[in-house]
């Protein structure tokens, strides 16, 4: 994991997505991937689709709702709101993530809620 750089951002996202979507109980690997994406700011090198996929995946797990990576990804989506208006499939995924967060916590993430109002 130490050798991974921003060039492997899609690979790291893929590992995280596989672990979270399939609910594979590998907390050590999961923590390493999240830490790498978060602390080394590799999440910034994900493309639009990967960013939304990671947001959607993390939004469905209570343990990530207050994690700094989740908050940073929300901010990226907010900053890139103009791009998402051209991708209805990504807007649907953002809506699904918002619904998951709202269901688990009873509230929508502020950054995404503001961006969503401006996107739609």
C-alpha cells in the first residue's frame, strides 16, 4: 500500500468500492485504503464517476458518515457541481447517496444539499 501514488487512484477507489459494496469484513485493508485516499489527498485524482461511486458507497455505511474522507469527497462534488449537470446517471447516484445519508442520520450533508440545489 505504501507504494501507491496518485497514479493508482482508480485502483484504490476500486478496492474501496469492492470492500464496501460487498461488505467484506477486512477492517485493516479498508482502513489502509481510506487512510491513503484521505491523508495523501489521492481522492483528488479520482474522475467524476469514481468520486460519485466512492461517495455513494461510503454514504451507505454509518461508520463513514463523519469520516474526513467522506466530508472531503462531498466538497469535491460541491466544487465540481457544474460538471455533474451533464451526467444524469451521476445525479441519480448523488440522490441515492443523499437518501442513504438521510435515512441513516436523519439529515442531508450540507455541502451536497447546497450543490444539489444548484445542479438540478
